[in-house]
C-alpha cells in the first residue's frame, strides 16, 4: 500500500483501477482491506473506477496516535481531502460506511464541490446526549485491562470487533473519545450533491435513517431487508443499489 504525509500523520491507502475516481472511507475498528476488500468492493469498483481507499488515522497501516487531540475537530475529514490532493483528484464519488459514513457526511457539508455523489452507509440520526454516553462506554470498554468488567452488549461487541481485527486499542480509544466537529443534518438542508443513505433493516447500532433522509436535501434512503450493521455492506442487494446510484450520478 502507498502512503503519504497528512500534515504530520502517516496515512496508508489503496489505489487501484482506472477511470472515474471513487474514494472509500471505512468504519471504526476496521480498515480499507477488511471493509472494502474482504467484502468484494475493491474488485467490483475497480472494474470501472479508480478506487482510492484510505486506512483512517488510528486504523490499519496508518499512524496510530494515542493522543485524542490527533483525532479532534475535522482531522479525519481533512485526511480525505489531503489524500485526494495527493492523488491528483479534484472531484470524486465518495462512499463511507459507519464511522466512514459520518466522515463522509462532514465532507458533504464542508466540501461539497469535491464530490459528484455521496453514499452514506450504516448511518442514522442520533441525539448528542445519547451518542456521547455511548461513545464514553465504548471508550471505557476499549481501554479496560479486564474485558470481563465491560457492561453492555454494544461496548462488549466493539471490544471484540477491535480485538478480532488486531487493532491498537489505545489508538481506538483516543479516536472514539475525541471531540470531533459534529455535523448538524440541518446544515445539509440545501444539499445539491446526490446522496444515498443505505442501511440494514436490522441495524440497531445507529439511530433512525428516515429522519436523516428527511434532513438531507437531494437524498434517498434504501434499507436492506434482514441485514444488520456488520452484514449489510457485503450483501449483493447493497452492492447493486450502490452501483445503480453511482451510475446515475451526474458528470
């Protein structure tokens, strides 16, 4: 995998295929190869696109800082823009999943001119207080020395998933606890970039997708029946829906 310096942070990325560029942003505790390679996305997209998929800071082969300040504000969004600049891509398609969907939402709000169409996968509307409490519980689960003390199914699953992918738990804890710039969906009430919100019908990890769809102008919502947060992106129905949406994106 190639790498570049994003304002002092080493970022690794996949770059394959030729054609209309698409940027992929993975979910928390995953990485480009697990989120997009294992599920078949890299091979599928590379048939017709130049595919650029980064390992977000703190993940995969990118630098793993233990200081939460390294993940705060728009740092993770800025990595994507710097990657596009490094790769010589002025404007691209964009697909993010889970954490990557949140990052993509921020990019849609703050840099709409850089994207032709955006896929927000595995995201929904959550309240600030609820999200803050959940992130604190997950951070504690990631950093505890005794996993048997973890309370709550969601924090326990995050710890298990992080360990399964052989992550640096301190880096993930810093990432999860960081005070990142929130995205108020109302900021996208005048959005002009075609946007697809796609989620599994059994995804209980994120908030409601319909309210998010209603908040983002020029968006549509597709729910993949019977799929949850982990199983949705690899489903063929998910892939077919996204590919159809990308093909319809204006030049």
